[in-house]
C-alpha cells in the first residue's frame, strides 16, 4: 500500500543567517533568534489509484509567534469524489473556527502549490495557512485548537480514501504515469517549497528535509 512514508516531528532553535533573517516574519539581522516545532507527513503510495498526500502543522517564534500548516492531496489519477471528500472534511474543520478560513486557505493552497515553469498545480489542493499570530495566550489557544483540528481532519479523511482505492488493479502504463507525475512533485519541493528552503537555510537534517521526495521518479 505504502511505497514510502515519512513522518518528521521536529523542534529546532538557533539564529538565522543575516541574509535569511530579513525574510522571516518577526526576525531581523538584529534579532535572528528563532524556535520552530512541527509535524510533517508525506506518503507516496504503491498503487497509482491511491493519492499521495502531504500534511504539516507548525509553530514558530521569533520576535513574533505564529502557527501555520495545511494538508493537500496529490493524486496521479484523480477521482472527483475523493477530492470532494478531502476538501469537505477540511471545510468542516475550518468552519468550526472561522467561516472565512476555508475559502481563504483553499485559495492559498491553490496559489502555493503551483509550479510556474510547468503551469500546473502539484495536486488537487487542500488548505494552506501561515502567520496565525499569537499576540496573547487567548490567540495561542485559539490558533492551536484550529491547528489541532486540521491534523484530526486529515487523520479522518485520508485513511478512508486509502481504504477505498488500495485494492484497485493498475496497469504498467498507470504506474509509469505515476512515476512521471512524481517528477512534478520533486520539482516543486526542490525549487519552491518553503519548508525545504527553511530546513536548508537553518542547517537541518538533510535526510529529514528531503524525506518528502518519492522513491522512484521518471521524467519524460
């Protein structure tokens, strides 16, 4: 079922390099200190009918403090009902906290997971959010509750899709198409992904940073 799965639970702290500090919310050359903690999950599936998936939740502190995260579905072979079920569960999680969250964060995911040089999206989206600021304890509790619900929504939605599709037969042509589709995933993660850049710029564990890359990929 699972060709490659990685789950990273990380807590790091340190100082940003001067050329990087100014690009991070609340950091500067004068105040380069940071802490970051998060959970990141990526699953690449053996069966091309089962979508790959990515989920991340994180909390960062500089001179500011904020939550970010999201979840997105990446099917080589799309099934409209799976896309709708995944989005519906995330929509419900958002609705429990703020009626504007789903449309705002869905669009953010669509914009973020776009590969300009290919003019395609990496997958069928989900939600993506960042900079949910924690200016006081009440805001921390509120944003942490939302972030926790995003994780729980993912744990509810994705296994149902896996169970529905994992027994389907596939052809060698479909497997080849999956490997070629994974090339787009690799291109996005190595060229555009914020998490990859953050890890490389902060001296993180290289194997953990590149955990998201699929095991077998081809380019046409």
